[in-house]
C-alpha cells in the first residue's frame, strides 16, 4: 500500500477539522484504488478570519485474496463402469481484485483403482449436468479472469471402474488456487503474501480460510464432493434335478441315459442393492445332453424355478466350442428379488 501526505501549512489550538471522501477502512474496495482524505482548517487572527489551510492524504488499497469452493448438492449416485460421472462445485472469487483460479481435482478417499480420469469442465448453463456443448468445449485447468465476487459453476467428471461395489464411496476434492490475472487465456503467477513492511506498490494479503485439504492464509481453498456407488449385488446359481428315467419313470428317477433332467438357473440381487437391468442368460449345454423342445424354456420364474412364463430361445451349435445354447432374457431384478430360467434336457 502506497501512502502520500501533504502537511498542514499552519496550526491553531482552535482548529476546526473537516474530513471528506471515503472511510479509511475500505473493506471490499478494489485493489489499486487510491483513497484520498482531504482536510480543511480555518482560524482567526486578531478577530480576522484567515485563509483556510488544507491538506490531503492518499493511500492505495492493497490486494486481499480470498477464494471459496463449495460442493453443490448431495452425494452423486453412480454405477460400476459408469463413464463421465458428474459432481458439481461453485467457485467464487471473494478477493478485491480480478484473479485467475488454478483448479485441481484429487481423490481423497476411496479405492484409487476403481476411479480414474478426472477432468474439470465449465458448467456454462449452471444446471449441474455436463451437456454435449460443455463436453465439446473441452476440459479446463483454470478459471480465467474471474471478477471480484464472481461465482463460476464447474463440473468434475470421472470414470467409475467395474470393480467398484455397491456402497463404495469416492471423495473427490476440488481446489482453487489464486493467481494474478495473466491476461485472457493465460494463467498468471501464483499470488503470494507480501512479506515485511508495507511497500509502495499494491501489496498482497492472503485472507482465505482453511478448506477441506488446504491451510488458512495460503491463497487457495478446497471442498470435497462424493460419488456413492449404487451397484447390483447379483449372484447366479445353477442346479439340476432328475425328472424321470426310462426304468423308474417319475418315482425316484436316476440320472441314466434317456433320463429327463431339469436345469434351474436363478439370478438373485441382494437387499439394498441397485436394480439389475438387461439381464441376459446364456447357457452352454454339455454335448452329453439334448435339449427338450417339447418342454421348452421358461423365464421370470421364482426362486424354486416355478411359475415362469414361456420365453427364451434355443440355438444349435453356437456355443464357444460348438455347444448348443439356451438363451433367455429376464425382467429387471430389483433388490432382494430372485428370478429364474428353467428348461429340460435328455441325457444321451
């Protein structure tokens, strides 16, 4: 802060001081602003009013750096294998000067192997969703020429790995670090607090608080958002039962050649998990059995492979080693639900 003073030309014990201009404490006043205070003193000598004496004092407002980052909304629900998963932040320049804000996003909790490819985008329409236009504009590394009290919406996106499980959380911290305004498209130098005595130029004071991962009075601020994984917990079981054989019929049948065997495939989803959709069953038949076309295929049965509806299809010699295949689609399997597919074969 630069200070200049013009001394009074005369002094009187009966001086009347008149102050003008802005208050000396200029909270919120832009850095580099000159604040001038003028004083006028009138007095009498021998009963005669003399010419007034005046003085003025001018100082330049220094730069007070303050940045805020705020995670917007609640934890974002994501699925294993989801790309471009979004969490949203507001970044605000609370400084009394235009600044550039260098941005970085980092995983601060969660399994790093299951979340990758962090990128930051401007949320130009402020809807907290990454639009096609925002994606096409490309990722950013800093916010350019952010005006005093300016708030800009940004989006952090990441790719969730298939190894992520239901209930996993990933905490991602966005940090904004104040830099000098370096001109349009150019990141200026990092702002550091002025050390030592007041200088003749515009000094810098770091006024920011402590954020999620940063210390106070360091010129940066951070906040943390969370991805919460809602995955399906699917288990598959396959069982068989002998329905009949050529000797015993349906009374205590045995698995001998010519016997009829029913295969039961169940798909279960755990309580509290996300709904499993697009459930496709592909069963490769052993060469030692022949599919029973008369019985057919039933889908969406219950946990005991009963009460299904006719569906699915048989595909001859289309398996990995030329096996016959039984194919079927199940309806969505909600949390705590089991659906089944069942069919019959004859032992060769």
